[in-house]
C-alpha cells in the first residue's frame, strides 16, 4: 500500500509574509490528517523560514530545482547540500517549465536526479507530453523517453517519486480525465517494472499534476496508479490545498 503524497509547487509565488501565512494555514489544516504525506516546495529564499514554520508538523519541505554539482562557480544556482542544509527532504526535477523555458534536457536531468538522491534527497521527477505530442499520438513515446533519459536502476527506488504532468493540463484548467491519467500512470508503472522489478515498481509513488483542484482531486486520486498530486495553482490557497489533502485521506479510507 503506497502512502499518498500531496505536494505543492509554489513556483515563483509569494513574498515571505504571504508564504508564512500560507504555511500557517496548511499546518493548521493538516493537524488531524493521517495516512497522507504532505510536501510544500516554496521558492528558495523562503526555505529556511518555512523549515522553521513546519517544524514538529507532518509537513515536509522540498525545493523546485537543484544543480548537479556539489559547489562551484555556477552563478544563480543552488546545490543539493544547500537544500539539505535548509531542511529539504525532496526536490522537484524536470518540471516541464524547466524543460521548456530553461532548456533542461534528458542528460542534464539524469545528472540532477543522481545528485539529488546521492545527496540524500527524494527526487520528484516530472514527465509529460505537450498538447501537440498528445494529439499526434506520441504520449507514450514521450513519457518513455523522459523516463529512460533520467531514471535507471542506479537511482534508489526509495528516493524516487515520479510526477506525470501533461503540459497541456498545467495552469490551463484542463485536467486529464481520471482515465487518461490512469492510462499513463499504468504505463509509467510498467516502465518502472522493466527498470527495477514488479515489486519495486509497486512501491514507487506516481503523482498526477495539472489543474488538480479540490473538485477533481478525489476522482483522480481514486485511480489505482495515482498515488498523489503535484499541485500548482490550487496550492497557493491553504483552504484549497488542505481540501486536496483531505480528498487523498478519503481515498485511503476507501476499500480497494
Ligand atoms: P497547476 O496545478 O497550476 O496546473 O500546475 C501544476 C504544476 O505544474 C505542478 O508542478
């Protein structure tokens, strides 16, 4: 049984005052929740104060990116040891916005994933197709390429989470239907089984991301291979994010 993970990707949002307010609301909202792992991924400069703000709660801290080198002359970058120092346990890698706007590609992401897991972080590795790729029937090929480029048996399975985020569903209000998402999640599970083995593949969480909201979370999370959500817009309001976490708690309680 996989524990669902609900992760909030704050992207480039929130001043420190706003971030503190948001995390306070999340902390209060998740007080009585059990059986769900919760992760917040604020901008870098808020990591230390947010680490303090979540101390003693079930809320974990992640970053939105990392460099693959331990240190060096890489102006504007941040290293895995720095993220660990700030209290991070997770890092999002390969987000489509990084691929699209910052030209991050497979070979680079392969190095980043290894730097993250070797440095003690759990990598939340994102994969997913654009609208054009979906409409031309290339979804499976693109997802398989993203998986093959950066994930291999040398990546410890207990430090790995996969996030399927169809690019056409991110920030657009268009969510993949539960069936569309489940189909790709099952494909990813199969790819993991071929890289590791079936039992290991069954242990790795695969999150769905792309316009997840309180109103659609439960049906998505009820799918057998959807083990949580990577939430963008709806994680910026504590009430919405907590409602998604509650939806995950409901699905845990459902008989499978
Ligand atoms: P939205 O939830 O705003 O569509 O963003 C999803 C996402 O990109 C999370 O990483």
